[in-house]
């Protein structure tokens, strides 16, 4: 007879199998992509796929039945819709599966990855002279970018230093608890505390490299948004759209990335705005905040 104990054992067994296939997140890089142009941050275009591998269609639109590569709607937003960026953190770091790594390694070994693509992922090291460790690092990088094909954020800064342009500017993707209708989703990979005083061993920190990566993601979002003719003039936190995301993107992100980028890129912050059950930007994050961390007026 099936019992709760058996059910619990089965769930734990399945979880252990899944964990066994996932590597810990790649180590943080010592450099990030070189600028494309003097004023254009270096980035990887992760929209269509990698080399000959097209981005698969994962998600079905509930209204039309069309398959999409992201969680969202099949049609673009109307031009002029995107007025700012909404800041997020992933709250986790991403690993890569053995299956994904083997897939990319096979393509590399079979010479199916174009040279220009390979050089981006290998930091400019030709395959002919790459060491085993350099090949493995490039393969892990490809597998990591592949994981973000399912992620609805438009721009992502990764802990390894890479910046992904992950979805087209005018695509309506489901991020941000309602902010997606007007804002580009800009995310920093990692588990960061809502308040720095609550930092624990499991949390990542904002070292200089992570700070610069996060800023590059915001710069790229603003640049690509404005290039597309969108009036990107505002910066919002995910917590302003959801009281369940009270610590998103967190004090460290706001201090080290959000506020400096707002000054640099002429982004305004609406300290009096919250959507539905969202919470205002707190004083602990920002001297101009009107509430405490839990949303209570000061």
C-alpha cells in the first residue's frame, strides 16, 4: 500500500537524481565582453540562438495556441510602449546539465560551431590551440546561455560576467508582475539579500566585477530601447509591482547599479508609485524612499 513515507522517499530520490545532473554555477569571470563600440557595452545576442542552433519554441500562447520561445504574447508591443526598465534578480545562480554540455561539446568537436561564434565563447582562443580546460569552459558558457532561452527578461547580467540580450525590445514577455506591459525586464543573476544587513553565506556579493556586469546590462537595455525609438526614461524595482518580491532587486543592486545608472543614463525614479499590492522603494535602499523595508510610511 502506498504511503506518505514512500511518496516522500520517491520525491527525495527524484530530487537527488536531478541535482546529480546539474553542475554548480560557472565561476565568475575575470573579464566581460569587450565593448562592441566605444559606447556600446559588450554583450551576447541570445535572442535567436547560438550559431547553427535556433532557439526552440517552448511556450504556448493561451489565446492563439502559437508556440513561443519565451513566456509572453506572440505579437509585439505597440511602438512607443516601453517607457523604462524594471530591475530584477534571479534569486538563484544557474548551473548547466551534463546533457546540455555534451550537446555543445559534440557540435564543437564536429566543427559545427562557426569560427566567429566559437571565438566569442572562447574569449578569442582559436579552437586549434585551445586547451581541454578552455574548450570545457566555452562549452559550459554555451550551455549556460542556452538555459536563458526560457527566461522572459529582455536583458540579463550573469555572474560569469556575460551580458545577454535575451529578448527583443518590443516583445511582450511575462516578467515583473505587470511591469512587463511598459518596461523592459533587466535582471542580474544571483541570490542577493533584500537588505545587506541580512546577508548570509548563501548570498552572492556585489564585487567590482558583478557591479560592472549589472551596470552593463542596464546600459545595454537603455541603449537598445532608445535605439528602437522607445522612451526609456524610468527605473522601477520589481517590488513596486509585487509585495511578494519585497527584496527584489535588493539594497545592493539599488545602491551599486540602479542609482549610479539612473544618474548616468538620465533615468527617473517614481518614489510614490506602486502597482496593486506592490511596495514603494524603501528608505533602506534609497535616501529618497518614503517607506521602510516592509512598506510602512515614514
